């Protein structure tokens, strides 16, 4: 029987180049060019990288096995060879599981981020909605805790505004007729009331200031000042009674005449009732709030300051004051974002690196007979930097070269 040497050579060559028997079929199937998109996409995602790793490792097996003849410690090398294939298999399975793990982590991180956004938006809306109540609360606390009688100041100004509004309405016809007689033109009462209100506001406020100075000099028992300011106060009384309160009393005459026949008030009783009205209104408002509010207003107008001293630093006001619980929640969520981001990055990077690490181990097994990585990777910290890997394996390489020199 004649044995064809060419056929034998081709048989051994086909065994030696065994990856050619399946690499084309595997790669074509993993690429899925002729498949539909929903089939092609998972093939390329789950099968392409493992197929490339298996094909590349198969080609590396050829020179690796051929060097067994020349290597020392062949048994250990053969064991490392099979362990490398075992690690590659674990890496491929870890790659498939890692893809699903990344998908789950991504969905969980997405829901967590959505929860943080909703919580943040709702907290900001809640803080803005309650801002007016917080401003009122802070203002009330400041007013109550302050040594300055702000309530009395506000009431005094408010009462001066009320008197100015009332007397503006009562005296508008009289002032309009007077100015019309002087100018010869008919003036609009509506336009006249605005400057009249401003004028009467300062008149009423000035009346309280004169009364405040009179009380001050009476307490100090300065006879000359008492007489001088008393005369000024009497003139103020007559001005307000004649021009303001008299008009107020005249507006009440129809009400008096409604309940009496032939009613005539007369100039004396008109001025008397106006004086009583002035005295009663000034007394009530003075003892209730103006006695404390007017001196403060005068100090502000004269630029003397309020004389408030406090050793404590004033609290800085913020437009939106978030609670401590809100900031603690944001801090916790920020820590969660950092941890989740690291986990998401690790779950994205580790699956393909498992397979790449298996191929690198196969290459290093052929070159040095050792593994570079410990598979499978569990965390990003288990993947050492390139410099650390070189520094870690450099002594082993030098030791291996020294051992070969000694053997020679």
C-alpha cells in the first residue's frame, strides 16, 4: 500500500492549523450580517467578543504547545495552559452575566436619579411656596426680639396714613374751591387728593412730633422749653381744629340735624367738638403706640440712629432657607450617586475586560509561562494600572532569566 506523503502532510497541517476549521463559521455566525436587526444586535453584543477571544486563543495555542518540547517544568506549564483556558471560559461567562448586571444597575441608577430629581424639584417648590410664611415668621421674630419698638413705629405711620386719607377726602371740596377761586380754573378733585394726602400726612406726623417734644421737656422740667413748645402745640391744635377737624365736624352736622328739629351747632360748639375730637384721638393714639413710635421716627429722620447695640452677629438672611434635613438628604443622595456611579462604571467596564484579560493571559503564557491577571475581575481595583503591572512582574522576569542562565 502506497502512502501519499502529501496527504499526510496536509492532514498534520490541518491539525496544526485547526482554528481554520471553525473560525470562519464562528465569526460569520457571531457577526450576523444576514440576520434581522433584533437578532444581529444581541449576537454582536453577546457572541462577537467571546468568539474573537476563542479564535485568537486557539491560534495562540499552536506556538504555545510547540514550545512545550523546549520548556523546563513541562507539567506545571501544561497545568497553567489548561487553567488559562478555564479562566477564559469563566471570563466569557462573567462577560454574559456582567451585561445583564450592567442593565439592572443602569435601570436602578436611572430610577434612583429620577427619584433624586423629583425630590429636589419638590423640595425647591415646597421651599418657595412656604417662603412668604417664613418671611413673615422671621420678620415677626425680629420685631418681637428687637429692642426697637417697630410695632409702635408701624402703627404710628399707619395711623398718620389713615388720618391723612380721611382728611384728604373731607377737605378736598374746600381746597378745590379755594384753589379754583385763586387760579380761576376748575381743578379736578381726584388729582388734587394725591398731593393733598402727602401734605396732610406730614402735617399729622408733625403734630405727633410736637407732642413728643412737649412730653420730653415736661419730663425734664425745662420751664422755658415747656412754654415755647406749649405755644407751638396750641398753634398746631388750632390749625388742625380749624382746617381739619372742623371740616370733619361739619360733615357730621346732617347726622345731628336728622335727630333734632331746628338744629344749629354754631361756631363755638363746632370748634369745641373739634377740639374734643382732636384731644380724644391724640390721647388714644398717643398712649397706645405713638408715645413709643414717634421718638423712634424722629431719631431716624434726624439721623441719630436707633441706639441698638448687640454683641451677637446678625444672622445672614437667605432668599430660600433650606432645612438641615434637606441638606443632609442631599448629602446622602450625593454619596449614593458617587457609589452608584462607581458601581455602574465597574459593571460597564468589567464584562469586556474579563474576556480581554483572558486573551492577555494566553499571550503572556506563551511569552513568560505566567499569568498577568487573576480572573475573574470583581472590582475596578482588581485591575492594576500598567505601571503597577510592570513593576510587579519585572522581578519575576529577571528571576526567570537568571534561572535560565544558571541552567546553561
